[in-house]
C-alpha cells in the first residue's frame, strides 16, 4: 500500500518537474526572443536616427541650392532678354549677371543610408517607409547626380570660356568687356539657352527633392516615436 502511494507521489513529482523544466525552457526562449527583438528595434531606431540627422543636413543644402538655381535662372533670362531685344546695358542686368557665374551641386551625407544598406534595408520594418527611403536615395538622388554631372561638364566646357571672354571678373563682380560684342555673340546665346533650360529643370528637381525630403523626414520622425 505504501509502495503504491510512493509511486503515485513519484509520478506526480516527476510530472511537476517536467512541467517546470518545460516552463523554464519556454521562458528562456521567450526572453531570448524578446531580447533579440529589442536589439533589432534598437538597431532600427539607431539607423533611422542617423538617416534623420543626415537628411536634415541635406535639406539645408538643398534649400541653399534652390536659392542658387533660382538666381541663376533669373540671371540667364534677363541676359537673354537683353541679347534678344538688343537692349542697352542696365543696372538691373549688372545686378543679375553675377548670379550666372559658377554652378551649384548637392553635397549629400549619404553615409547613414549606405550603412543601412550594409545592415540590410529590412532593418526598417515599416514596408512603406523602407520603400520611400530607397526611392529617395537610389532613384531621386542618382537622377540628380547624373544631371548635375552633365551640368558641370557643360559649364566647364562652354559657359566658363564664354564668361572669361566677355566679362572682367574682379572682386566677385562681372563687368562686360565689350557689351555690344556680347549681345551679338550667337554661340554665347545658344549656350545660355541650354544653360537656362538645364538650370530651370534642376531648380524644379531640387524643389521636388525638398518636398519629398521633408515628407520622408516627417515619416522617419514618426516611426522613431512609434518604435520608442
């Protein structure tokens, strides 16, 4: 009788031990998974914070470039108007001419995005945000850089030689050397047409980048707040 009771108690004890072991293993696995999930979230937040800071810097440069392109487009158009209509040299033209010197290009801090790609874009778990990030950096930025590269070549090969030919460059000012020869220069006019059209296109593209960049920045900030 005592043996039966002992056996009965032994089975219950053994079963209890098994249950405790199972619960212990389950809790350990759950805690490990939870800990790994927290680590992944921490990496995601860090990646998004790095993108946020880099994008904020880029947007500041983009706004400066919008101002630069806007001034150049206005300068090109004013000079072209004087050339087309054979207008006399005016103070308004002299004020506009310095804007056509030089070119503007984006100085982008794309390091955080390259780091994100090395970690894996899947680090960003929000599908729509991940697509928005990839589109902005891999499509929009690449398109801009390609057009800016062509713009720089045109400036160096065509615009700069003509500016050196027709203007006295001194103390950040540009004074026409021979205004009549300038407005009669057909080649220079053609170069200005091309430059004006290109800069106006890039101006609109920068405005597009500014709008999309601010939308992306707002979505990144929202996602960081959600994850935290």
